[in-house]
C-alpha cells in the first residue's frame, strides 16, 4: 500500500542537474577554477555546507564557494520566476495523477527554503502540489542522514514504511534506506549500477512510469 510519496526536487522533478553542472563549471571558471563534472556529481543531494567541504577539498580552501553559490542561485531563481527552469518529462501529468489518486505528496530537498519557495510560487506544475515541504535547513543532519525523509513522512501523517521516496542520487537513496522508506530511483546524472541494488526498491526511467507503479502497488 502507498499512502504518501516523498519527492526529491532537483534531478527528479526539475531537469536542473545537467543545467546546474554546466552553470557551476562556468561560474567556477569565472573565478579561475577548473570544476569538473565528477567533482560536481559528488555534491548531488548534499546540503550546502557539505557541498562546500567537498569542492574546497578538491579545489582548495580559497575556492570562493559562497560567491559561486550566490551567482548560481540567482540565475536559477531568475529562470524560475520566468517559468523557464527545465522540467522532467511527465512532471505535470505525474503530480496531477497522484493527486487524483488522493495520495498526499511531500517535497524533501537539500535546497534552501528561500530558493524552494520561489520555485513553488512560479512553476505552475509545483504550485500547491505538496502537503508538506521539508528543506535541508529544517533538519540538523541533511542527506544521507534519514532526518529529512522522516520529518516529511511525519508531516504527511504517514508511517515511513507506507511511503515511497523518489530520488536520483546515491546520497538520497542512502537516506531513504536509513529511514526505512521504500525507494524509487529515476536516474539522472548518476546512472544506476549494481552497487545500488541494496538501496533501490524500484527503478523507473521517468516520472511517466510512477502512477502505473503506484496502481500496481495499491
């Protein structure tokens, strides 16, 4: 039985990971640093402080993480205000279909709340879709700790075991496993591999397959 669904945002609902990677590389170069795709992938799903640790570990303590992040954030929020952020295929149909099935939805994202609120206000498919929104700043320990997912389930009023968690990163999948929440992986920048087998309950190729999965499970 599925009584609630908890979504990651970037890379799952919004097709922002590839765009974000290219943008981060361009912004780092503006400050004289060579940021590689592999470095960026290490930050997927992680809170800002952890991302800063990772990138400064690669690029040195002088890497201007805050300046790059400020420019990154401003560009993405500007795109969101114009509803020009790229979206995952089937986003609107998926969320509408789940709402028609009376399944409460939560968002559990490491992205700071002030950014998420811009997205939720200006992206039509996301507006009003979620009964609960939990951001990285709402918990003491971010992903891969289970805290963000457990709080999302609690705010939905659904036991973790009766939720599904939809993620694209190893970091998020690890958190779902620790929370006892069955996981749905929809791969994005990080492809599925056999080492993820213990973390992934169901694997789909797109959001378009989520409603049919829910129907089978219900």
